[in-house]
C-alpha cells in the first residue's frame, strides 16, 4: 500500500514539480494534498493524517518548517525536508538520521530518500514511542542548525526504531568494513551502518579527533599520549589505540589546545 503524502512549500511551482516527480518516479507515494503556508499545512495534516510530509525547511515567507511541526498535536508521520541548505545543514541531517532532498530536486536523490522513508516506516510501524524518539531527533536537528550542524546527540536507526545517543557518552569509534562500532563509557558498544568517514563529518571536532583510518577518539576520555616505539593514544579505560604518523602533528596540536 502506498504511503500517503502531503507537500508543504510556499512556492506553487516547487509544489507542483515535486508532486509530478513523486507521481512519475515514486509509485509507493500517493500525494493526497499540498499547502503553501504553515496554517493551511497544519489543518491539512490534522485532517488527512499523512504517513509522510515533504516539508520546505525554511519557506521564503519567513516561517520555519520546524514551527509547523511544533504546532502538530498528533505527530505520527515521517518528514522529508526539502531544502536548499548545504554544508552544516547536511551534517545535522546526517547526524539525526533525518531524510532530506536538496533543491533543485534531483530524481535519483528523491528516489533514494523515498526508499529510506519506506524502510523507516516499516521499522517504526505505528509505535507511539518510536515517533516520540523520531521527533526528539528532529528537535535535536533544529538545535543543531543553530550551532553550525553540531548537536549533542546522534540518532541511530535499528531494527525496532530509532535510538538517540548523547555524543559525550561515546568513548571512541572503530571502523568495521562499511560500518562503525561505537564504544561507550559504560562498556557497551553498538554497530551502526554508517561509515567512520560519515561520523568524522557529523561529530564535533572540538571533542572528536580521527587518529587513524580505523579510529576516532573522544578527547574527553584521553588519558595519555605515548610516542615511544610508535605513537599511541591511551584512553581512561586503558584502551591503547595507534595514532597514524601523518596525523601526529595535528593530534599533538589538538592536545595542547585542550
């Protein structure tokens, strides 16, 4: 069964273009309405109960897309942000596992985003707790947008929904093929499908440093640096990790600035 969708954008042409692309290339999406302002969008969402909302994150009229989401009482839908923002905004999206499409809309990117939404909808089901966590990650996204994309939490998708992790609880990260293992300060660990390179981009460099092609460390947990018989970072739990020779200079500079 196709997911019911609503498009929210104050540019009429943008709404019509996205509607056309969805109808032609995304057969699992059924557009059931569109709105040009957040007042109309609020009423439409309350009335139609969509499965997904394609939302312009900052409409030229000045109203933030986040404002609309704050006003919705029954938040049991997914969001695909349609945005012209890049750089730090994309970092924030990736950190919070929120789906987005860049303007002007590229067909391949739209199809990929819709596929991710379909997968997320199956995982989340109709569990209210999953949607509470999901919108908490959107709130974190909103906060991240005001701090150049670096938030205090990272959202991780798993088989039952979404898990929000406080970045300060991460001790270090380790590459595992195309995945990443996150090691936490309580001794637990978690395997995520994002690469270490993606994590390097979304974690705040004020706290996290990539010391090696295989490791990123949280500098808050660094206990000692040794340069005898090699270069090593020793964490507070006693874990010893190699520092790549080509990263030593910047690593030492970062240490001195702490």
